[in-house]
């Protein structure tokens, strides 16, 4: 049963809209510049979200948030960081979906109150029972300002904390009700909390700052590295951490379920210099490429990768096949999500805004082009055309994951099933669509083996349709076009 709670003002009746994978960061370090540490942590997590960024700091009395649309470097000025003083902070980078409009309210951290106490919360992942929870809360007179799962989580924590008196109890009771993927950091005026869903779909790691200066939690280890923190361990599935003047207090809030780390973190999403399951993502991607060379070799002159995530795999393909590796596409790393939309003439250049072929390197060559995934098939088609225009004699696409056939409900924006090209087309049809001379995907077993882990550690649902967390029918209907598709 949900407890009654204070009524928040009704500003809008938000439409249903999924959350996306994001980056979260938290630091407890009295006497340190926690806002600046968070700022740099968010820089390392920029790849996980370019739509908006935010920092919330607890200063012993209250919590203050600065957040806005855009890249981390655009959102925060030196003066913002100077004014965010305190002992504890959290931060968030939000993932961008082409064409989606996002209100300021949807940017995170999400600020709310529990009685007179201010808290801020930042979330990575996607709940699958938001609608039910929101309807139930609405029945109790609670209204929402934003469309985010984070607000639902914060509202529940607030309501349960009022009933049970301690935030950790509020979090535990909330974790019993919410279903889906979540890695959450929460800050009060004096403490940092972190918790992770019972399947551990989204990553969350714990580290310590040098000289016992404090604790850090982050989506990826690359964000520990940037602030000089040492990786200690993963936050366990179903676990809650509280970090305060009493040190670290860990609690298994809800029982852990079968670990189901998102395989797409290994394939595409996480940074290559991060580690998951004690495995370097660069190395895993390199091994995926090596395995692909064994599974789907081809005669060619040069192996190139599609920057960024295809490059380690291309190195592996070259090592596995003996074909030389080379750079073939230069990426403009500063395109990101821009607020100045390109003119029609520029838009026609399409992919060239991001990728430009190195003509002299590829002209007349038979190319193996390695990328991590094909989702809709649109980008891959443009890349093949670009390489042909630049004089490639042959283009052999090699993909280091199996066909993406099923949509994601847990926070990676892989679209509805209708838009996933592999849900309705054979490999040969996809090859024809993208205009490649040949196309091959890595097998599921080959991909998993490259991580050094067994299959049962992962969510593989977008490849095999086996969703580890039940998807309510109302949510399935929105994304699953072809129920019978296998
Ligand atoms: P497409 O050919 O349009 O399916 O695009 C494939 C490219 O999109 C690959 O280079 C992937 O690295 C990249 N990609 C894969 N998953 C995603 C995602 N969830 N969001 C944005 N890009 C993605
Ligand atoms: Fe990751 Fe795919 Fe599972 Fe979504 S469905 S969590 S993208 S493996």
C-alpha cells in the first residue's frame, strides 16, 4: 500500500515517454570541492548523455541544484561551481534522442521535498511500471511536474520516508514497488545514497578518493579515474548505500535477482576505458572483432572501424584476420547535440557533419568496415555510400553484435520494433538495403565469450527477446510491433 503524501502542485499532465540511458555520479568528501569533482565526473560520463546536465550539492542545511540543456561544458560556468559549496554532491548527464523535446523539469537531478527536508535524485535506466505507479499516486492526490521516472521514484521515497522516518527505509520500500532498470544517486543536505535495481541492468560502481578523502559512486569506472578515485566494487543488484559522517553503510534492501547487466553497455554504450565485470571494455570489443574475423572472414586490403565504438573491434578484426588496420573515417567529436540546426543545404550533407572519409587511405581498396551494431540501418547505409563515393572498391560490413530484433524497455533508445531493420528483414535484405558487398554479424555466443563472462550474467533481450524483467502489456504494446517475430 502506498502511504498518503504531501500534494505537489499540478503543473502538467505529462505524456508517457521513456527515459533513456544516462550517466550518474555522486561524491561524499567533506572539505573537498565536491561540485568540481562532480563536474569532472560528468565530463567522463558525457558520452552517456548530451541532452542536459546537472549538479546538486548538499551543504549541511539544504540541497541546491544547477541544471540545464546541453553539454556539461556549456551548462556550468566557473561561477556556478564556486557557488555550489558543500560536502556531498550528485550529478547527471541525460541521453539525447533525436527529435525529442525536453523541458527543464525533465533535466536531472530532480529536486523534491520530504516534509521540510530537500533532496535531489538522479536516475539512469527506465522503469516499466511507471504508468501504474503514477495512476495509483494520482488517485491519492499526488501530481507530477515532469514526465520522468525520477520524479515517480522521488515521490515514492518521500511518501515512504514520511511513513518510516528514515530515507533508507523510504528507499527500501520504494525498491519493493518499482520495477525496471535503475541506478540511482540521491543527495540530502548531509548524505549520499546510491541504489541499484535487483537485476543490476545498469552499471553503478563504488570507489574511494585518495587519502581517505571520501567516496565516489558512478555509472562507469572512467568517471572514478578522472577524479583519481580507486575502484572498490560494484554496487550490488538490490543494494542500497548510505555515505555520511558515519562512513559507508550498505544494506541489501531487496533480494538480488539473476544478474542481467545490459549487453549493449559492452557492445556500444560504455566508454572503452571503463571496466565492467573486471573486464576492460576496450579489450572486450577488441576480442569481439577478433571473433568476428574467425566467424566471418573475407578477402580484403584494409580493415577500418566506424568511430568511436567500432574502432577497438576493427583492431581485433585486423589482428584476427591478418588484414592491415587503418583509419578510414575521421569523426568530428564536437558535433554532439547542437542547438543551431543545420540549414537545408547542410542537412543534405547528413552524415558528413559527423564523419568524413580519408579518401587517400581508402580509394581503390577492398574494405572491411567494422561497427558495433545496426539498429535502424540508416546510418550504416549512409556510411557505405560515403565510402563508395570516396573510391572504396568493395565494402564488407562486419558487425560485432547479432541483429537487434527486439526493442529495449530498460533505458537504451533502440526504438520500436517496427523501426529495427532486423525485425523484418533477413541479413541478405539488410545487406542489399545498406548497399554493402557483404554483411555479417557476430554470433550471440561469440559476443558473450568476448566479455569473459557467461550468458546468464547479461540482459540479451534486444538480441533474443528474453526480457529479464517482466514488461507490462501496456508498455509492450507501445514498442512491440511484431509479437510473433523471432
Ligand atoms: P543505424 O545504421 O542507423 O542502425 O546506426 C548504427 C549506428 O548507430 C552504429 O554506429 C551504432 O554505434 C550506433 N548506435 C547503436 N545503438 C545506438 C543507440 N541506442 N543510440 C544511438 N546510436 C546507436
Ligand atoms: Fe541492454 Fe538490449 Fe537488455 Fe536493453 S534489451 S537492457 S539494450 S541488452
